[in-house]
C-alpha cells in the first residue's frame, strides 16, 4: 500500500491510518496514528483518535492509508492456549 495525499482523505468519520508531521510524531512518540475526521464546535475540524481524548489539527498529518481488515482471532486449543 502507498500513502495518499491528505486532500483525498475521507471526511465521513471513517478511521484511517495517518502519517503524522515529524513535529507531532516526536511529541506523541509515534510516526502514525489511527484517527478519523471530526468537526467539533470549539476545536473546529480535527483528526481525532477513536476512544482517546486526543486530536490534532488538519495540518498535523502528511499522508493517509485505509485501514486493512484485521485478521481473524486465533482459535484457542483445548488447553485454552493459542495453537
């Protein structure tokens, strides 16, 4: 998969993988984050992490990718441990 320009990122609330601007990346300790677009009354337009109290302005991301489907969970063995 390749990174897409931010102008093409979905703004319908879909969670996507964002490549963060290096300054934001350094502050947050990660180069990427799963986020979605929100328009908030006080903050305006933001990228917001699901389930977190963390958001950043639209200029904080430099690229995006769709999230791939997660693999199915492993089937537990009879001993209750992963195979």
